[in-house]
C-alpha cells in the first residue's frame, strides 16, 4: 500500500491557503492511487516542541545522548518519514522564510548518524529519495514579474531536504493572499493550472509520484 505523509505547518489549520493547496495535491495523488493511506502530521498548532538539550548535545557528539525527550520524538517523526512513499508539506511563508513549526520539524528529522552522515566530501543523506510536494502560501508575491519580496523559504528547503536524501522536490504556491479576493482567486487558478500541467505530464509515468521500492 502506498503511503502519503502530509506535514501541515500553518497555525490556521484546515482553513489555511497552504492546506487548501495541499489538499488539491493529495486529491490528485489519490486519484492515481485510490488505496493510498494518508497520514496527517499537524504541527502548525504548536504541538511539536523544539529540540531539547540532549538532542542538541547529541549532534555535537559521537553518540546519541538520550533515547527519551525530543530524541524519541525525532525517531518517531523519522520513522513516519521513512514509511511514506511521497510527502506533502503545506506551509505558509512567515517573514520571508520558514515558519517556526516547519523549522522545528526539520530540526527533528535532520539528524546526524540517522538521516545523514558526514564524510570528507560533505554531508550525505541516508534516506531513500521520494517525491516531496511543497504547497506554499504567501501574503505577498515572491516570484514572477509582480514579486515584491525575497524568498528565503524555497532555497532553504532546496538545501536542507537533499541533506537527508530528499532531492525530488516539487513546489507549488498561492501568492498574494493579502490582496483583494479577486487576486486571490487568480492566484488559486494559477496554482491549479500548475498542478494540472504537472500531473498531466506525469500521467504516462504514474510511478513518478511515488518512492521506488
């Protein structure tokens, strides 16, 4: 059975624009694989604590300091990640970058000796690659001719996720959500068109949506 992991990062929950976009992605994935199991990992509500002292100390030592606390949470989140055949991350852009909830999740799953190792030539990811769909919402516009603000979120994810072996990244966005409703509707239509083009192109090779076992 295929498994979809949805990591929901917005404090607005299911009414968030990023969640709405992620739901459209998940619907298309489930059309391709109707029996796929969906796991919702909700972190935007503040339920995921930041890493603790033992976890931080373990990253600077040769062994894991403690099997409890945030090390136990880290292990559970990593196992959840390993079980997924594809991942959907829905996130707002906060202050031009990743919201703290998403950063907390990344700090848990990017762990030396577990999801990456350090070699003489640099860090090498230990997870098997699989598609990662990133659904972003932003109050302002950060791409295209109407961009009025920088984007530190997308480059960060493109740098940090490959660190643990996740290279197959697909980004979709609804930008300008603070604008008038008519512009928000246009942004949704633009995102929907991008999804349509992506999934149409992948129709001939539906396995491209999933981890290769």
